């Protein structure tokens, strides 16, 4: 016979079917609790400003789509968008050409010298972007170090225009973006087995054939991820085009800043949304043509 205390204890004890249900509920709620601070931070620092941007683009100076209509109809604004895309593409090509052999060299070295070279690649991150741009102004200016050296050596008779044009903008932006490309390529190249190149050479392939048929295809995930990263970052540059560029190289961020100074908030927010749409379309196009799994595959290696 069970006494009253034992009977009440059995009644209070949950059944076998209730225990897994409660455990599943607690397990399902735990990730939400852990993610809540991050989700709140994203909502406050990203979603809310983006919503304000969209709202002001259609409410300044009054509720209408006039800002977007003027953007579509104005050929000057289309030219600014085209210039922004051209500069981003040129920076991507330049950084890829410079970073590919450097990343391949670092990936082929032993750990200690490879770490030293990676440290040298990352050193620019510890210097302010503004300081680096002023350094390029000293180098590329009309009376800068490069022009003075060229004139003194007799190579040119008058100073070259190395600044306040497209050349200066591409040089300054490529210098800043080079580490991003190197790290993206290195993360893929470090996982390539060098014995594959030796096997290709032993079967009669030349060095160029082994590179084109073995090494290059295996490194393409890093090329894709690095190119996408550099291109997207190039679209949002403001300091470099403003300091090293000229009036003919006005980009979307520079134009937005000019409109803000004129208190033309409607046009500024509309062009900002155009930049956001361009970035999103590039992501969609990249996913359709190549697939984002190539990026993650390159990072995973």
C-alpha cells in the first residue's frame, strides 16, 4: 500500500511523454535567447537606419517617387553610376593581378616565413585610411616625390598628372583593398596539395600547363570570393575618390555627400538606395552564375 505522500509524489511527477516535450521547448527557446542580443543590435544599427533611408527617399520634400524618377531620367546620375562600377571593376582587376602571385608565394612557404609575410600584408589595417591617402597625395602630387624623381632623372620634362584623375583613385583604392584579396586567395591556396603539380610535371606537363590545368582551377573559389569582396567594398569608397579623384570621377558616395551638404536629403537618400540595390543585384547575379557555395568552399579549405 502507498501512503498519501508517495501517492502525491507520483501524481506530481511528469509522465514520460511530458518530459521530452518540455525539454524540446526549452531547447528550441535557448537559441532565440542566445541570438536576441545580436538580433537587437542588427535591428538597431542596420534595419532601422535602412528603413529611415527608404522612408526619407520617398518623403523628402514630399511623399512621392520624384527622387527616383529624377534619378532614372537624369543622364548625369547614370554616368555617376557607370563611373562607380568602372572604378570598382578596375580596382578588382588590379588587386587580383597583384594579389594572386603574392598569395601563391605565401601559401608555398613554410609556416614561419608565411606568417611574417601575412603580418606584412595585414600591417596596412593598422594605419588610418586617411593617413594613407594623404601619403599617396604626397607621392602622386604635381610636385610630389614621384614627379620630382622622374624630372630629376630626365624621363619627363614636366610633371605628370598622377592625381585628381582615375589613376590616383585606382591606385589608392587598390592599395587599401589588396590585403582583402590576398587573404581570400590565401585561404584557398593553402588547401591546394602541391604534389598535384609535381604529378602533372612527372606526366609531361610544362610549368604553364600544370598551372593552367591544375593550380588555377583549384584556386578559382578564392578568386571568386576575393573579387566579389573587393568589388563590393569598392562601391562604397568615399575618402579615396574625394581626395585623389577629380570632378570627372565622381562616384555615388561622393555624390551623396555633395547632396547632403546642399541639404538635398531626398536625392541623397535615393542615390543611397540605388547603391544598395546595385549591391543586392550583384549578389543575386553572382549566385545565379557561380553560386555562393564556391565562396564557402574556398573559405572552408
